[in-house]
C-alpha cells in the first residue's frame, strides 16, 4: 500500500485495470473473486465510479457492481460497491455533467474505506483504460497509484493487443512506477477467434518482463483458478 494514502483502506487488494474499455475487466475481476471465495477468502469489491448505468426502480444501478457483489458472495449494498453512478454511457465526468453533477474526487478514494476491516482483501475494478478520466483531475491510473495494490492488467485478445498492452505498461511505468504489476491477463472477448489470438501471448512475452498470468478463452476463466490470488495481493511491498 502506498504510504501516502490518507484514508484507512484495506491492507491487501488487487486493482483490475484494462488496456481499454470492453476488454472484460468485470469478467476477469469476478472470476478472481469467485476463485478466492471458493478458497474461503473473505472478499470486498469496489468500483469507484461507473457510467452507462441503468435506471431501476428510480435508482441508477451499475451492472458491473452487481456482478462484482454477486461474485464476492457479500450482502453489502450496491452503493458500498460503487458509490457513484451516472446514466450516460460516457466518461464519468462527462456523464456527471449531463446530469448537472460532478464526480466527487474525495469519494472516489474514501469509498474504499468501507471495506477496511470487513474483508481479507479487496478487488478494485477501474473504468475504461488506464488514462480514462474518472473525475475532472483523476484517471484510473491515478487511483491505482494512490491505492498501491498490485495491478492485474486485462487486455482483449485480439488484433492490437500487443500495442495496447505495451502502451499500458508504459503508462504504469510513467504514472505509477512504485506499485507492483501482478501481471497480464489476455481475455478472448468473442466466441470467434481472430488471427492474432494464438500469437499475442508469445509476442507480449518477448517484449515485456511482466508475467502473463493467463490466457482466457471465450467464457472459460479456468486458468485463473490455479493462481494464488491471495499471495499475489500480498506482494505489494515489491514490484513485479
């Protein structure tokens, strides 16, 4: 955990980030959560802000937050999982402005404190890519750097994955160089394999020393269940 953190946050956690939007961050985060729950680990789940939320019974609900809560087997409120929800499918500060609101930058950080003392570790899911804006002055990588949890970088396993992964690693090195990178997960986001599916992993390995944690086939997260995610979450005192 970053020593500069001003809030009382859970000591151990994982920050699931994406190379872009629609790469399967929630799918991977929930798979990790289910794996930990199956091993008897108490899990907290946190998504600092979400846009593109659905209105249900007069309230905005983040589908990602619902999936995370279900996977964690917790009974905490959805507002504890995702305290800031906006309706328009736009970057959160833009979506907030359409509603005459602002993203609360303090709440992005303090919302995580709810899980302190309530779980063995917390899984945080970012929004969009690392440089996607979360507030007027914050991006996903801003919070990743402040929270200090090991980063699990999720990329869609398709043409362009090599560039997206390497660019994201450069972003982490520039803006969050003090936090460990647990590794990369390549996620097949459609049922049909593309031409680059089988070569992306090897090319990324050849160009980076960051571990490739898993190559997930379409709707088959089995490779992730063999990883000791609790040990990964506890590697925060070293850089991978």
